[in-house]
C-alpha cells in the first residue's frame, strides 16, 4: 500500500487536529478514554499488594517475582492492544460522521479480531526489541549491563549505579528511535485496525511511512513539547488557585476539586493522543477506503 511523504508543517497539523478532535467529539472520546483508563489501571492494582509488602518489610523482590511481574505486565499490554484498535476506530467513526459510542473500544473482541491484533502487538514488541538491540550494539554492551544493574537496584531498593560510558550517544539514538516509533505505531496500528491490513503488511507500511515522515515527526515532537509546557503551566496555575481556596476554606476542598481535574486531564490526554495518531495515519495512508469497512466501524 502506498505511503505518502508530508511536508514539515504536517507535524503541527497532526497535533492541532488531535487536540480539536477531543473537543469536537467529547462524549464518545472521553467516555472511551475513561473505559480504557480503567482497563489499564485495574491490572496494575493487582500487583500493588506485592510491591507494598516488599516496601513495608524492606525486603527486595526476588528475581523470580520480578520476572513474573514483567511477564504479567506484557500479557496485559497485549490484551489491551485490541482496545487501542477499537478506540482508533471510534475516532474514525466520529470524524466521518458515523455513530460512535464509548463501548466501541471493545468491538474488536466482539467481532473476533482480537487474535490478529494481539499478533500485531507481539510483532511490534519484537521489532522494538530488535531496534533497541541495534542501539545497544552501536553504543557498546555497557549500556545493557548498566540498565540491568539499574533495574536490580530499584527492585532491591539499593543505590542506583552511575551513568556508563556512551550514555549520551545512546540517549541521542534513542531520541531518533522514539521519533520513528511515534510515526510507526500510529501508521501501523491505523493500517491493521482501519484497513484490515495483515500484521506484517501493517508493520511494513508503518516502517516506510515513518521513515518518509521523520521531518514532520520532528516538528510534531517540538510542538508536543511546547504544548506540554503550556499545559503544565496552566495546570500549575489552577492547582495554585485551588490551594489558595483550600487555605481559605479548608484543605479538604482543594483535594476534592483536584481529583476531577486530574481525571479530566488524564482522559483528555488519551483522547488527544489517539486523535493525533488518527490524523497522522490519515495523512500518510488514509485515503483509500477498504471495502466493507463502514459497517465494521459503525458496529
């Protein structure tokens, strides 16, 4: 499938369109974000007792327990990928004027498409491991051993190791890799979710499309950084005003008012993220409408 090269300004358009999507379709997008957040958070709560016990008793987690936590986290992430695809379809339906409901994020499970999307998730994780392995190979094996020492020290609540040689080069390469992954994930997920592409076909489209559009992805990253700075300043001002109000009335009032503000911020970030991914995918390879897709999206 053809992937298009976009000009640098497209990166800014992806961000602004992603922000506007959340405000143009708040009911399905914020509702879907609430369901998605709950599904993401609940499995993490299951591991909290084990972590709290280790902190309370000052006993480090065993390597076996840490490995099981990692495996559990990976399995949960794979099971959530079909929900990401369902959310992207919901954004597509809302943007095209089709019926869109928050519960549409579960449509891939209802329609029997979960296994194909989970397979995509496995292939995607495998590609990420290969790419990170290439970065480690280019910067030396010291980065890998340092990372393992860092993970072990965190699990055992021990002092963290110092930075290894070549850390700066690794960070620079990982930033370039992060730019690539931004585009790759949006394009490949869009292809597998919205165009019924095969797993490897979607991954191939994602790789080619991301490489073609590294420059607009860089503009997008800069715009995202500026938007985050503005958002953090606005959030800090609101939190400061709530703290002043709490000082006049009572600290409980500031806490009560901050909770819905935090929840609204998280849901808006989810909606903006998927709205941005959708418009990125649409600009790169979203022109051709696959036959029979409208009924599936509207379901």
